[in-house]
């Protein structure tokens, strides 16, 4: 699922070209048995495993400009994400952008992307529980985001999580239920 002309030739016409930005988050947390903590792992392992079954139909430019829990993200981290997306967008005109992100601050990153790449379809997703612990939720969310981004509804930033896809601002985290819900204004 690597980007490039060789892979594009192998996959052939009709394949989906995609810019996938993996920034870590709970989606990628791994259990550390020595101290019992969950840490964000490098390498987009979770997304790569989930998308393995579709790799014959996808050409993905994998980006990992930041790899951390979203509560630890800074404005500089969001700028690194924006720079990586802009650079990839120049390489892949028209390719939609899918961002795996921590759920606590995905809206802030979405706002930065909306300002920086308003001509793109950008979909952010994440998970409330790590893929390593509950592969179902992360797989559903990534699959939902992938399906939505392929429909290319037009430029804009969207959130795809908890079985819902809404424009940025249309979903909010409901900590008491452990999921995202439509905003009261949506």
C-alpha cells in the first residue's frame, strides 16, 4: 500500500489514491506489560493491519508527521500535520485525505486543515479504545472514513466516528457514553 508509480501500475485503473495521515492517538496505543501503561506506537501499525484486506485496490501515501496522544499535541504539531498534507497534496492532485487522530483534539487539527487545504476532502477519524484492545471500533471507524472519502462529497473537513460522518463541528465527544454524538446544533 505504498505510494508511487510502481504500486499505482500494479493496482491499475480504478484504484483509489489516498493520502493517509496517521498521527497516533488512542487508535494506535499499545499496552506496555512492564509498567501497565498504554503508549502511542510508531509506524501506523493499526491502520496498516486494518487496510491490508483492501491493499490491492488502494494506493496510499502514508504520512506520520506526528505520533502522539492528541492531548499532548501542540500548535507546532498541527502545523507539522498541515505541512505534510500540503506537500502530499502537491504530489497527488485530487487525492482525498484521511487522518487518523486522537479524539480529544481532532477538531482543532480539523480546523487547521480546513484553513490550509480548503479545496480538499479531508476526513478525520480515531477511536475511543486502542485497536490493540478493541479492534472492532477502530476498524469500523477507519472503514467508515475510507468509504466516505471515496465518495468525495466535495471539499471540506469531516469527522467519521461512532458510525456517523458529519462536517467539522457536527459531532462532539460524549465521555459519559464513550462515543461521539451529533452536536446540539447539527
